[in-house]
C-alpha cells in the first residue's frame, strides 16, 4: 500500500518541484515569483521527496525480487526498511551539515 501511495505523492511532488523551478528561473521580480522560488528551496519538501524516492525505489526492487521467485518476503521487507532508513539517515546528515549550516 505504501508503494502505491508514495508513487502518487512522487508524481505530485515532482510536478510541484518542476513548476516552482520554472519560477526560480524567471527573471521577473514580482512577489509571486519570489514566493514560488522560495517554495522550490523548501527543505521539508526536498526531504520528503528524497524519502519517498528512496523507499519507493526500494519497495519497487522488493516487488521485482518477489516476482522473480524469492520466497523470503518478510526478510526482504526488513532489508528494504533497514537500507532505506540508513540511506535516508545519510542523506539527512549531509543535508543538515553541508547544505543547511
């Protein structure tokens, strides 16, 4: 269920990021353009996007492995969760220390 919900959320968040990216590239100095450009740099949205990308990708890989005949569904679930948590923790470490001092 999470895989389906994260896929839909990824579609909307990527569309949001693309739209706000166009506003960021605009040469206009209007308040609307500035506020939309600030939304493009929103740390919460960017973190949510990376979180969904990591877990959606890992659950997709898990689904492929199960379709190929792997029988250890519970083990794959915990491996994907552990790997996803570790990858997201590394991202958060670099995001908070290097990008957002």
